C-alpha cells in the first residue's frame, strides 16, 4: 500500500470512532476474523481500490453503484487504523519467555528462507512455495510458516542438504519452536480474555468484505476479455492463489506435520 504519514494512536482512534456504531450493529454470529494477514489483505484491497478509481468509467459501464468505491475507501482506512490499535494492544504484556520464543522462531524462519533462496534457485515449484511462505506476517503466520517450512525442507531434502543445511535437526527445531510458540500465544490469549480492539477490527473487516467483493466482481467482469490479464489482475488476490498452491503442495506431501 502506498506510504502515508504515520498516525498516532489517538489519530487511529479518531478514524475508527465514526465506524463503531455502524459495525457494532453486525450480529456477533456474522462477524468474521481475517483469513489472511491483514497487512496483505489491505495491500490487495488498496490495489483494487486504486484500480477502480482509475478505471471508474469502465466499472460504471458494467453497473457498479457509485457509492461502492467511496465506501470501500472509508472501510480500508478504518481497518488500517483498527489493526494499528489492535497491534498496539497486543504488543503490551508479553512475557519474557514468549518474547524469547518469538525471537527463536523468527531466526529459524529467516535461516530456512535464506537457505531456500539458494537451494531452490533452479526449482520453480519450490520457489513458488517459498515465496508464499515469505508473504506471511504476524505471530499466527510465524507459527504456520515454521510448519510449512518443515514440509518444504522435507520435500526438498536433497536440495537443502546440498547446501549443508541440517534438514533433520533444523526441521525438528522448527517443529518444536512452532508448537511452543503456539502454546505460549494461546496461553496469553486466554489470560487476556476478550479484546474490544480485536472485535472492532474484525467487525470493520467483515463490513468491508461485501463492498470490496462487489467492486472486485465488477472489475473482473469489466476486463473479462483482457487477454494479458493485466487490468483484471488488480481485482484478484495473489495471496489466495499462492495459499491454494501451498495447500495443494501440503496435500501432495501427506499433510501437515503435527
């Protein structure tokens, strides 16, 4: 997403405040948690928004209602601020043990990614899987990335071993680190209880899904005959495509390690 001046927490709260009543009316059973890292979701949503603003005439020609684009823009900025507030809340109160586990997991992830860049240089399928893992952000993705890296390193054992990578030892370390970090985060989450900041973030995300989906559907339809798929690509999710690739790769390799 294009860089904008950093806002203070009070400024983020001011952005979110006007949305609270609206999103507060969403029934609890309809509220959805993001199914992908929010920074990536926002990046892709902003790409779709900018494309729609630049291609307003084409989308109008296929029947996109004029209020959809400004609503998407308002909710994107609301979600950006709600996520910043939630991030600030989560950053407080971490135990020393959890912080140690996070550092260990990040180091293991980075070492595997850097070795993978070298080991998979001539393996297109492996590079695609590595790129999908590299897109992960946040602590939930950090845990998932370690698990995915165990699968990838095991699948490409010979290529990693050729670069003097300790496949068995490091895979075991990544699996153990993922399990311990998952447990530590779950324990902290249970201790903290429900979060108003997270609930607001989830509600704004839920409110954004419908108009964003409508905008993207009209964009894809407007450029359905685009042979190069360049304009249509702005209304598609690269992350979801790569996630599906990862899922197929995991299924082919026998599923996730425990």
